[in-house]
């Protein structure tokens, strides 16, 4: 058999296709992160995690690679700059980052700092996000777009922020909202900077396709836009409208859906200009997707276009329609949050345990004494001894039938527990033997393609699915999962990944594979005493902010890392994950009150001599230590 290579591992985990040239495997068999595509510099993830553990930073650890984040911002800006040059587009492009994609202060702060040279802006959809954006914009004059529903307080805050020098555009989502804006503008004497969101008939595709289309939650219909123009003219505020916005959904998988929306949206822009609306900007919203599974397809976890193709289509379609209509081309804005932050962070955690079949009985001896076995178990032994490539189908189906028969006989009392255990063990031996034959067959018979699930083991990892990768559970989103070590060795286990929550839903059974989605993840048998780590990649968008505190597992430790040519990497900051007392505080438990209540109860038991003073004291010390400790598991 040919020796396993790191190229084989890259292939089975599809790293080269989803990794955007930011991830690779080094000669040691460890996953590496690069600061930019094709960079000769890299950070060895296994070495990094080992170093962090020496610093008492325990897994699970969220790793944020700030150079990767900066590189993604630069890549989007570069794609549009090239498209503008190639198409002789006469206006400009500007990226806005939607804070909702990842509102963590350190992330937004980094984007604001990196984005200064690219004139990046911030998009908000709530009062807390508005306050955060104003804070980030202070001193840097970052422009801000306000989408979503707005109340009086929200609008008044924006108006006075405009008065004191902030560049904030209110995007009108509903006519009743416009009425409120006009009322407050008159009351304060402050003219707002306005945008209008149009509800396109064009729809996106995938999980978020309902963001567009006639039934979309936000935006004005064409008839409502005409009514809005009339309303603004009557109040001498039409010149305040500078932006037209549309959005057809996140993670648009097909480029033709984007083209359809661009054509309709640009036609509306052209008509509004003809109606006397002095628009300067066309905001095409989000939708630029991420190829999570590397298939380059229209599957919902992938995209059938590149970033360069996306930018070129945007610029070409807008220019073509505007030139044809004799209308000046607008400055283009996009809100590509997912494509900006998805790649920059990953979660690394340790495997705690796995559920392999364990037996204290010498089953091997059973094979040599078939006369002592029950008829059902004896038939399974005969299959195991005789199986070959010519009888695979028949033997596989017979095995499944016999193992079901053994369960029925056990339930009826005709098979004892030892005999049922024998049947289970021999069945697993048969499946493994079939697998060793099937691996050499091409093509694999249809009826044998799913049998490998019988071999799948559960690897228990030290994380909460609901906290760190909630989209995997909620909407069946695929994220690449890869062991960060031993990739110069052939994986010898097919696994699912279970978390440490008390919920059967806390298990991942769908993975990125060589040929698309697969139901098992190839992993290695874990050596005694070995720390085996797996990485969850491309989780920078939404996953860090959508987390649900199932079982009160809190935020993980997070580390911000920059590349350094001399020392390979530099730790910029460490954000300590939630301690137990912090997670309890989220649900209104006070740690001091907890200790007081337990102490009072223990003092009563000490007085009644149910427990000793030493036992009481030791228990309180342990309880206090638990309150101060990380919510995830240690040694």
C-alpha cells in the first residue's frame, strides 16, 4: 500500500478548495494558517495551541487571525477596484460592514482600523448597534448606514449625531417610518441624510431567500417609493435622499440570482433619477457568499462564482444599464459581512473521549468454538469466515437481518446477554471486513455506499455546538472540521462529533468531504495520553454572536493573533472565556448569594452533626473554585 501523504489528507478534507489559500498542511502533518493567499509565512496550529496551553489558556479556544481579517477586507476592495478599472466605471466603490455578522468589540474595532485605507463604513440595525458604531466612528469619521426598524429615540439620536458631525444615513424601510423622520426633522430643524430600501421582485436562493421578493420583510414597493417621493417633495426634503438600497439575502449561491437583482435594482435607480431624486449611491446589500464546502457549486454551503466574478458582474451590469439610459453611474456600496469575517476565526478544542466497542470477554476464542454458539450467532460467524468481494451484497444484507433477529430473540428470552453481545461483536467484525474490501472497489455498489455508517464512532469534543457553531444545529450549515495534527497519517476511524451538552441534538453528523457532504469525519485512533485536537473552520460570521448558552456553557477563551516574521506569531490580546459565575449571572444567579445559601444550610447540618466542619469547609472551597473556573471541561 502506498504511504499516506499530507496531499491525501488535504484531499479527503477538501482543504485546498474551501481554504481560499489561507490554510495548508506542513511536513509535520499539522494544519497551518497563512496571513494571505499564497503567503510563504504561516503559523502551525498545533504548535500554537500547545503554546497557549503552556500559558494556561485552555481549550476550547477561539483563534482570531487579524491579518486574515485585514486580507479579506483588502481582497474585496481589490476585486472591485479591478472591476472598476476593467470596465472604465466612472464612480467609486465602498464596503460597509454589517455589525450584526459579528458584533464583538475587538472585531468591529479591528475592521474599523483596517478599513480606514479602504474608506470602510459600518451598517447597523438596532439601537445598541448604532451606539457601538458611533463609538467606533468617533475620531475616525467612519460613515454609518442605519437599516431595520427605528423608533423616535433611534431617529432623534441619528439626527443629533448628524448635527454634531457624524456621517449617518437613515435607510427608510416603511412609509410610517418616513412620516416619523419628517416629523422629527421639522421638530429639531435638522435635515437627515436619507436612503430608501426597495423591495425587489427578484429573489435570492438558499436559506435566506425570503430577504428578497414581493413578500420580503423590509423595503418599499414601487408604488410606495412613488408615494415617498411625493411626501418628501411636499416637505422640501427630497434632496436629502442620496441612496437606494436593496438586499436579496445572505449567502447567495448562484451568480444569476445576483445578476437578476442588479438589473432590477439598477432600473429602479435609473427611474428614480428621472423622477428628480438626486441619488449618489446604490447599495446592493449583502449576498457575497462563502464556499464552506469547497464544491464551487450552487449548493447552499457553497457558491458557483468567485469574488472577482461577483465584483465584475456588479460593475458591468450597473454601468451597462446606466449608460443605456443616459444616467450617471452611482457610487456602489456592498454589505459583504459574511465574506469579510468568515475565514479569520476558527475554534480549536480537544477530543475528550470516544465510544469504541469495549469487551472484557475473549471473543476471538469464540470463533474457534462455533459449536457452542446459538444458531443465529453461528450464522454470523460463518459469514465472517467466508466473506469475499463476490458475496458482499448478500453477506451485508444477511448480516443486517441476523443482527435484527438477535435483538428479537433476546427480547423474547431465547438469547441471553452474552449471546447477544457475541452477535454485536461479530457483526462489527463483518462490517469492518466489508469496509476493507469496499475501499478497494471502484465504483462502490449503490447498496453498500451507506453501510459505513455502521462503523461510525462518536468522538466527544470539549465544546458546545449551541454556543460555538449554532448554525450547524439550527440550519444544517456545513463548516469544515479537520484534525489539526497527524495529517501525515491515514485516518483509521469514521466519526461523528458530539459536544458536552446534555442534549442529543448536540452532535455533528454532516461534514465537508472530498466529494461534497459526507456523513462521517475521518479521524485517527487516539493514543493513550495523547491530546488530540480538532479545528472548526470558517466560523467568523454569525457563529461568534449567535451562541446559545445551552447548559450554561459560556463564551470560550479567545485569542487575537498577528503574524510576526521574527517570532512567527504575536499574541495581541487574550479574552478570557466565561467563568461559571459569569454564566450564572446571565440567568440571574448571584454567586455570593449561592455561597451564602449553601453555607447557611451546611452550618445547620454541622450543628446537627450530619457533616463535619472539615467536610463543610472543603465542599465550600470546591464550590467557590467551581464558580471561578472555566465553564468547559479541564483535566
